[in-house]
C-alpha cells in the first residue's frame, strides 16, 4: 500500500514538474500554480553557471568580481525547478562578489537582497564560491544548459575570452539553452559560431543599458566601465539590441539564446531557461 501511494505521488509530481507555471482565470477567479521541487526529488539534470574570477578594474582600481544576485537569484530558480547547479569560473578557485552586490556591504546598495543574504548563511554555498571549477575543465555533455553570471569583472575577463566563447557557442550549437545576463553579455559582442558568423547575427538580445551605466557613473562620481555594451552592440549590423527602462526586470529568448538586462533580470532569464528545458 505504501509503495503504491509513493508511486502515485511520484507520478503526480513528475506530471506537475513538466511545467514551471500555470495561470488560469475563470468566472473572475484566478488560480496560479507554480511547481516547486520537493526535498529529495530526483534531479532533472545539471545546469552550468559560469562566473568571473577576481580581477581589478583599470578604471576605478577596485577589486571586482561577480554580481551576487545574478548568481543567487537564478540559482534559486534552478534548484526549485529540480536542477542541480555547478559553478565554474574563468580561472577556477575562489571567486569574489562585487562589493556593491554584497548585502552586508557598508554602502547598503544591495541590503534589500535577502536571497543572497540567505545563501550566505549556508556552508555549502560558501564552499561553492571558494572552490569553483575552471571553465576549461568542465565536460559540456554533463549539463543541460549554460548560464553566464554578470558583474564588473566580466567586462575584462569575458570580453574576447576565446575559451569562454567556445564553451558558450558549443552549448548553443548543441541546441541547449544558453543564457547570459547583465555585463556577461559582453561575450556576445565577439562570440562566433563555427560558420564564422557572430552568434547574435539576426538575433534580438539585451544587456546592461546605457541608462544604467549613466546611473552607476553618477552614483560613484566616475566612469566605471572601460566601454559600454549597448554602444558596442549597436555598432553590429543585422542584430537587434533592446533595452527596457533602467533596472526593470527584462529578459529575452531568441531561439536557444537567452539574455537578461541587469541584476534584476537574472530570475527572469533563469525562468526562460527552465521553460525551454521543460518543452
């Protein structure tokens, strides 16, 4: 009897997990169903997240790294949907948050980010940050999708990074969801498919907007970035770079390419990845 009940429960949960979200309105009543994986459920597969190793800004002299929310918010989406997440970085080893993205930073800029704050209390999360795989050491066939984490460091460590371009394009050409958010979309300014065309050729995509760069520069009283993604993207022919109002949650899926505008868009981009994997 117990085995039969367990089997029935697992079948029901498996059927529910075939969709991420369902909303239905009838006779003025709205019902919204969102599946969250139960504790101990079988894994649906692995998603590879790639963040930048620590660097130093040539513009500001600051130590720079990844933006915390662009890791933690997608991480929550992926794990709730039933996927395991493995984290790699450009050089491997310990990675560091951008100071302004740390909820405990004296600036208070990200003090509202309770999702990151929650993860920071977990030993396994801190261990993950302290011991990332080097991106060249991962086996792409082990993963169902790739997700690039943004931050300030990718403007130096992702731009023109041929190894990362090869990894990302490999996922894309294998038909796997391939996502990038915020400043990690700088990779798409140069990444080319195996036929020699820019991956964004004919694509609609997004990334950190000029309006957001203006805000950040004004806030700290100096030019932060060495170049602007929106400026460079608009120089590319036969591509459509779109942005929403500053700091709105905004993500785009065009085929298997998924992009998010900035740190508030990581969750939206991750949900597009999950939706794509659920089809």
